[in-house]
C-alpha cells in the first residue's frame, strides 16, 4: 500500500493537508467525549479506554471541524471537538469524498477503513438536546481499525491506495 495526501481547498489557491485536530474518548455511551493528548488505537478493536472500542464495524468515529463549524453557524450553539461523541475530529478532510471502503492513515502507523457513513441517532442524544439536531447520522464516518498504533493531535491524515 502507498499513501496519497488528502487535500482540501483553502480558498486561497493553496492546498492544505488534512490533519487530526482532536482525539476524544468517553467511558459511557450517550455522553460527550473528552479530548485526550494521545491515544493507543488497537487493531480490530478501536481506541483503548473508549466505550465504543470492540464494536465489529464502528470501532472509531470521525467528524471534520468544518461540519462542526457549520452546525455552530446554523444553531448559534458553541460546540467543541467530541461534542458529537466523535473519537477523531479532523481538519481539512472533505467527508463527502470518502466513501465506504476508503482506507486512510493517521500518523505514522494507524490505518483505518471506512465501514459506515452515518448512524441512527439515539433518542437521548446529548448533542441533539443541546442543538436541536445531530450531524452524525449524515456526516459521521465510522471505521474498522486495520492497523493500530499511537496517534496525537497534529498527525497527518492521508488516503491509502492499494498497490497494483
């Protein structure tokens, strides 16, 4: 496998690499996740210490900062990474261009494969209660962990292409 940079237009004729903005975990379902300074991502399991680790298909979740900012503008509610219970908050990743089956690398070692886009929102969703709506059903990406390792905010995110 080889990596290909995930890029996004910045609006100033520059290209910017996608990166990991925040890693977020929680010990209980249905609560906002709290940012952590680094995390151990375990193959075919998820993020050590997170309640969603161990699920067969939705081991790690991701949302881009741009989606959070759009929700803030629409609702007038201040939001932070982890407020949508996403494990990873990216910056510069166009979620609409990452279909199921896409493989990405985060940092030097971690490889993830998109297993699902969106999910059914809980009736007792903390974010939905706060904002009146939730974006995870349409915009959240869910991954299976193909290769584990340690990740930290600032790590680059790249598409992984299969070699011919």
